[in-house]
C-alpha cells in the first residue's frame, strides 16, 4: 500500500533522526559515549579502534547529534581549551537501542552471511 505524500512528509523528521543515530559514525559515537565522556581527540582514538574517522566527519557527527539533543558539549574556558562530550538522557536512550541492534547484528552475522551466499548462488 503506497504511503501518501502527507504521511511521507510527516515521517521525514523521524527518518532524519533515525539516519543520524544509525549512521556509521553516529552508531560508533553513541556506543563510545555510553561508557563515559570523552574529549574530542580521545573519542577519535576510541572510534579509531574500529574504523578510521576523519576529524571533519567526527566534528559533523558530533554537531548533528548535539543538535538532535543526543550529545552534550561542555566547553571549559581554560587554556588550552577543553571540550568534553557526553550523552544526554535522550542520547543514552538512543545509545541503548543502537547497542542492542549492534549486538543483534553480531549474534546473527552467520545467518546473514548464509543468506547472502544463498542469494548470490541463486543469481548465478
């Protein structure tokens, strides 16, 4: 059943937040910050254990999640400047959901790989 334009437009803000939270970097940021707060460089190193993220992409992801109310940015007026990132209560809820999906993916990866192989064989 097709979705009407009005419904599609109404769902757009939800889809956008979902994209932010489930993006490649959004997932990694939320999961990392679930453990503790991080300074920018610490967070970049922590995420770097899983995947290389550019400074630009991490900055954009943090700004997007901060705008969505998921992350708190605490800039301290000291020299050198110190900025800490942590989850807001809303961000903590999102991180729990994302972590659940990540754990499910890890548990079910064998089934996904089997499905991919079956699909590819059927296409030959």
